[in-house]
């Protein structure tokens, strides 16, 4: 799978040819494809070091590629390139200059401090940028836009009392249409249609097709002689429709089936090509097919329950069948594959067929069995395991182990745990889907235009609302296994029931979101005034500040049976955890009952722990901070359906530094690290070798002091120069920018995250540790570290180099052919525990495990080991079955 990071050049550039002579013909930038699937676009320049000037070629060995796209400069290792550079044909790129009074000499801005206030641009393209200057004083600089292109906008300091020389770039997409249009119409001659066409072209080349269409329709209205451009309006409508279809597919892939179905049913057919409408109908038929398939499964289950040969068997399956009928949805349909395939097999009895359905529901289609007695026992096994994972007292857990059915099999248990709901009870109330009945905002229609449903009567299916009414009229039926019916679209929803007011076609006045209630006690979950947002508290069991609050934002239509990727985000000193959630998921809209950010669109869970103390000004590299990040994640994995192979750790400013350090200290936990305006040094410098095991995506400002520090520390250079050892690192610098949050980059971050997944089953690694709590890597746990190998943060102090010479402890793991593993820590640790699962070894008489030179004997799987591992780590996807300790 590959994904493009920068704007693709496509047919949109060539659609609007009228007046093309007014634009500049520029040579196309190179296309750079990386081994991880990312595709970058820009002008590449090999350089020997990040400190080198990309415009000044050096005779040194060049192992780094600087890719300049005029907005950012992205650095990657030449070893990361997947193939030779490509160069598409040159295209006509619209570039609109703005006259501003730019000083020819003055004080050059070398360092851009923390922004305190950034005013919006006025109609002249000017704004005030207030930032922290020297000695903490506020420095206000008046800036003006000097050039607008489809991709970047150049902003420079303009003449004032003090003459400052400063040029920065921002993404043109970050400027709203109303604001951008005012600037462009003030700059260009509004009475000249050829000049007005330039605005249309700029929006088209930005792939802002809806904005381009609005501008073009107004242009035709003002100049009726241009009515021949109505064909271009149709083309823009078609391009926007194609964009809408992609958005629907993205939402569907994120598990937002109800929203996708509503958008498809409201899709406007006017002016849309038949090919696009056919795609819309196919997508709608696909989703309606899920509903039909689910209804078929339920009917077949009813038929086989009726066909059971004994009343006792019917009584035994009543509870689990009722659960299936209550909770079956589109995310769990695939569990019934064997049942559907064999349901018409005359050689199989109703007992065997029902066993396939029940065992498939409990363990997934790959583990389905046809023994009804065993399948019923599996349901009991699931229930006892769930109680075990919730139990807080050891005596209760021991009692539950004794209650396990005799048919309990550790392989079955592992499959059950992987397919069950998160074990800790957390009441999750789903938000009502946003209103797309009037699809103007979603599909780019003129305000107030209400489209006709595209499905109409073409499928013979009733709309969801009509089917819901029919379902209510039908009643509950007489089947004792059937729960009360929901509406006709229940198979498209997760288990949680929607709350809140039913959305209407016309937005209601904004409602005030109530303040969150008082902080909950440890282990409790508190719903907030925002749907899907929860406040929780976890006990880290540390002596200092043991209780840590954290917030979780669930995506729309959250379903506990579906695995969701996750971002753990750490705030900086000037921001809060809730602001971090806004950055990733978007601000909450009371009118639409949803957020509109990228995590919402892509279906990511966002976790924001309160990892800092009040008035904390810098990251301290402490055990308290590590626990305040790791324990909320572990607790959230027990409460919410998180895909542990797709968890990303990010942070801004000192939160970015924390993410960088914690990520390198525990590289086995993350699919990737995203430090934003982070500063390296200390343990980060010492843990460079650990970086080869976790992908990293850095975002920074060219004129930020943190960037200067990272260049001086040499961490970035080290990663890029050693890419042949496994480093997957990308560094994005925004030109002329400083210490910001860089919301310009967030769409690119999701492109990168969607290409990465954790390798949990790594069998070979060499890790370094300098702190006692950096002691768990994949399937190896160490304890009792030697003092000579440890440096505590208090011993390090404020100095970049510790007084004590770093001699990090090392943990090395290697596979033993044909079936085994060797773990060695030298003399660094006094205790070692190795955790094993079938993903790492095969449990038979050929298994060989060696820990620090001693062969371990009789390493066997145990149900108690598996349950304890899931209870403590919260990882239901990769539970360990067995463990061995050294010394014995």
C-alpha cells in the first residue's frame, strides 16, 4: 500500500484551460517513494548532514535526501528510497503575487519564539504575529502575504517601526475560502474576468473543487458572456462528487457505516456522472448487503434453534443466542463464515450448525467447531474468564480458576479473549450520527439545497427510517431467544445506543456543553458533555502522585467488537490534554453532535493523559512521567477496543520530548512515534540504538531553538545515516516557522500512520537501558539492574552530559533454530523473565529456551499464565501462554 504525502498532480490541473496563458509554466517536482510506502513530492538534494545547506552541494558522502516543496523541507535517508526518483510532466501552476512593503534591510529573525497570538489575515493579506522574544518579552511583528500558490503561501515581515527580515511559509489549504477570496479579489481586478479566472484556477489546483465551483458560478453570474464555462461548472461538480465518494469510503473503512449509509442515501444525483452514481449505488448496496446478511444469519440461527432435538439443548443455548441477536452487527458478521457456508449441508445436524454459529461468535470464524456441547462450554469459559479479568482480589481469581469448564483449552481461551469485549466494564454511550439529510457541508452543495436520495426505488429497498418504523410495528415475536428489537439499521451500529436529540435538517441554536463533573475515583469512567469523550483515573501505585487522570475520545459509531487504531498524545507546558484531543479529533460541534478532525474521520481513538504536574516547565525523564503515560494506555486497553498493533505516541513541545524518550524506552509498544517540536538530549541521546525498532516522524520549525538543539545533539543525523540498520525516520521542517503546533501537517501524519503497524512478534533485538523502569521489551522482562548500569534522572541533573559515565544495560534476544530462543543480559540484571506464545515459539518437545546461558526445562502453556498476562498488560491480541524465569 502506498500513499501520497503532498498534493497530487492530476486531471484537475488541466480541466480549466481558459486563460491558461496567465499562469506560469513550472517544471514538475520529483516524486520520491519510500520503502514504508510514503510518496513525497518536491525538489530533492543529497546532503551529508542536516546542518548542511541544501543549496550548497558538498563533496562529502551524501546519505541524506532533503526534499524541498517550498512549504516544507523533508529529510529522509537515501537508504529509505524504494526506487529511482520519478518526474511527471511540467504543469501550469498558478502563482499570484501580492504587493507589500518589504524592507530590503533590517534585523533578520533567526529564532521564532512561542506564538502568543496570531491574528487572522485582513483583506490586504496582513496580520500581526505576536511571539515570545528575548528575555520573555512579547514581540509583535506585522506580516503580509507576498505570494499565494495552490500549495503554499509566502508570508513576510513588512515595513514598520522596526525593520525585520523574516520569510515563512504556510499551507494555502489552512486559509478559509472566505478569507482567501477577499484577499485575492482585493489583489486582482474584480472587473477583469481573466483575473477572476485565476482565482478559480488556484482553487482547482488546490483540489478545493467546491470553492472553485462557487467562485466560477459567481464569475458566470457577473459576466453572462462566459456562460460557455458552465461545462467547467459541471466538471467541478463531478470532481467534487468523486471527492465525496472517497470521503464516504474513508468513513466506511473507519467503521462509520451508519454515517456512510446516510451520506449515500442523501447523495445528490444532479449534475453527477452516471459512473459516479453507479459507484454510489454499489456502495449503498454493499452496506445494505451487510444488513441483509445479518438478517439472514439471525433467521438461520432461529431455524436451527427450532430444529434442535431436545428442549434441554434449546434452554442451554438461549442466553448465548440472545446475546448474538442483540449484539450482531456489521463488524462481527465475518465470524459466521463457516456457519453460512455449511448451513445448507444436509449431512450436518442442527446441533452441528448451531455449534458453528456459537463458536464462531465466541472465537472467530477460523476457530469455529461443530460440537454443540463444547460450544456451550466455551460460552461459560468466556464468562468465567471475563470475571477473572475484572477480579481485584487474588482469592477471587483462584476461585474462578477452579470454575473453568473441563473442556477449557488454552488455544480456545486465547481466541475467545481476542474476540470478546474489553474486560473492564465501562459504560460507553454512542453519539448520534451527524445530520447529513442536508448534505451541503458534507458533499459541497450550495447552502440550503436539499438533494433527493440517490437510491430512490432503484434497489427496491426501503430507506432506513422507513424500515425502522416497520420494525417497530412488527413487535418482538415469540422466540424466547430473541431480545427486544432495535430499529431496522441496528446491524450498522455498535452495541451502544445513541443518545441526545435527534438531528434535524435545519441546525438548532448552539447548545452550551456542560462542564465536566468532578474528577472520578480510581478505576471509574466519567462521561463528559461531549459524546464519546470520557474522563478516567488510574492508580499507578507509585509513591508520588499515584492517581493520574486521562481523557479518551472515541470515534463515531464506536463498537467494542471492532479494533481501533489509537493516538496517545502528550500536551506541552502551555496546553492541556483536552486541547490535545481537539488538535487530533477536531473541536466539538454542538450543532452536529460530532467533531470534524482527522482522528474522527479516520476512526482513531485518542488518549490524552494528564502527565504533567501543575506549573511544570520541562520534561524530567522520570518514572512518574513514564507511569503517567503508560498506565493510562494500559487501563484504556482494558476498557476500550484498541488495536494494540496500531498505537502511536505523539506530543507537542515538552510533550514531544516526553514522547520521544518514552518511545525509545519502550519501543515494543508503539507502531510509531510523532514528536512535534521536540528537543532531544540526555536519555534520548543514549537510546539512539533503540530507535531502529520504532518508526519516527518528526515535525519542526526551521527557526525553532528545539530544531537547533537536535542538530547540535546529532540525533537526527544519526538516525538518517544509519538507515541500513533499520531506522525508519522522516523529519519535516516548515520553512521560516518556529515553535508551533503545525496543524498544517496533520493530514500527512494520518497518511503515515495508516502505513505503519507494530511488529509485536520480533524474535531478534538488542536494547539498551539506563533506568530501572526501562526493563520490558517485547517478550523479555528484566529486574534487579546493576547500579553501575543505571543513571537516575536526579543523578543526571540539568547537564546535557551526566557526571557518571553511561554504561547502559543491554538485553539481547535471538531465535534458536528450529524452535527456540536465547536471551542474554550479561551481568546487567539479576532477574530475567521470558514470556512466550505460539507467535514466538511452538510448544512441543523441540522447544529450547536459554536465559543467560542456562537452558530452561519444561516450559509449558498455562491458562493461569495467559489470564494473568491479559489482566495485567491488557493486550488481548497477543497474550502470553507461558513464562520462564532466571534464576529459577
